[in-house]
C-alpha cells in the first residue's frame, strides 16, 4: 500500500475509513481552468470511492477531454474524517526530462520470507489506515507505526536490513522483479545510516517502477527529517524532475523530501525551486486535502520569505493565498 506520507498522519485515532470521496484535487494542468477540469471528471465529492476499473476508464476520458495524451487518477485513504482524497493529474507542460533507470536483468533476489514480510507490513498498514490508527514515529530516522502489529513487523525488517544491507543494494541494482526491488527499497530505509545507504535510496528514486520510487523517496524523507546533515549527500536535481511527474506518489513523496531541503533556507536551494518547481508546488499548495498540501505550502512560504510561525499557521489552515500573493510581488 503506497500511502501518502501525510495521508497517514492525518488519520485520527478512532476515525474509521468512510468509502466516499471527501476532496477532489488536480495537478499538471498548467493554464487550464480548474472548473473545466472538475466538469470533465465523472466524480463528485460525496460519491462512493470509484473502483480501479472505473478510474482507468475515467483517465482515458479525462485525457481526451483535456487534449492530453494521458491522465492519472489516484484515490488515497484517509482524510481526517475518514473519507478518501481523489487526485486527477495530467502530464505537466513544464516538466523537465525525467529518465528512469532501465529494468535490471540480473538474477539477484530477496529471500521469500522477506518478500512475505513486506507484504505482511503492507497488509497491516491497510488495517491501520482503515481503522484510523495510522500514526507513525519517525524520530529514529526510519518509520515505526503506532499500530502495534505493523510496528512489530517493521522491527523485523529493521533487523534484516541491518544484517543484510549489501544484499539490498544488489537486489535494487540487479533484480528484474519489481516487488523484490520495492521490498528492498523499503528495507534499505531501515538500514544503518550511511552515505552508501543514501546513495542507494537516491538511485532507487529513479527506478522504472513507481512503487520502488515511492518507497525510496519516502525513506529519504524520513531520514533527512531526522538527520538534516544527510542533505548534502542528496542531489536536488532528480527531485526537481520528480515534483513534475504525472505519478501522484512521485509528487507527494518528493514534496515531503523537498520540505526538508528548505528548512535551512539555503538561498541557492530556494532560488532553484523558485525557478524550476514553482508551478507544481503552487498546484499542490491549492489542494483541498490539507495534509497533502502542507509541505508545498511550507516550501512556498520559505521561498516567499515568510517567517516560520506565519507559514505554519497558513499551512494548518490550508490557506496558501497570502503566500501565493507574496510570490507574485
């Protein structure tokens, strides 16, 4: 289950999943009118959450209506009230080139019990989210769920990762099986922090498979939130490209990571983001799903030069307007 980082954090204890759409947000639309985008979708807030089959058909119709070659529609559980956030994306007209790594052709693979452990963690994550118990502790540099059954499995993955880090690198570089690489990327986030670990996760951030990328970028985001000293070992350029991706998980996890890049208010970083990532960040900041808009609002607030207290209040309120106005000046 590829969870939105802040989707998990927004789920409140005791709030169970509600199988209805709570928000509908868009990205990658450039100069297109958002009201036109809404009118072109067959879904409305309050509707039952559409199936994957329904979303696939809607993607094709949405892309045709918007005169784009493709579209992406993602459904994310859960908002604070238990409902689902729906995101509809189009290819970003301002996107820089984004080249993913070719699929490996080697023979390396993970032990079957580790792949099963990865699946079991995914299963328990789903239970935690749907039952409203999806909080997590990132204070160790890796994610530990508050939901006890999930946390116990994550600690087992941590033990494996610490003892078999070299095998994880090999699987990420050589294994042709997407699930094995996705499991390896998640496990590598639990290995002992090192430059080699960070380099492995950066490389996996450009894997051909979206779940591998999701796990790697998320692991980096958690790591640098815990240890900002790791940031110099992470190149900014790949994540500039990924924030423009049509894949919602690329954007969501990349925003989570980029927020850490801006905490020190490094002028070069802020100027680079202003020059190369303003459009996708603006779109994300306008999302009605406040938890998912949060990191984009923080990043833009720092680019605009607002103080942290003011930015935090606006991010909590889900009100990017003063920040967007400051950026126009």
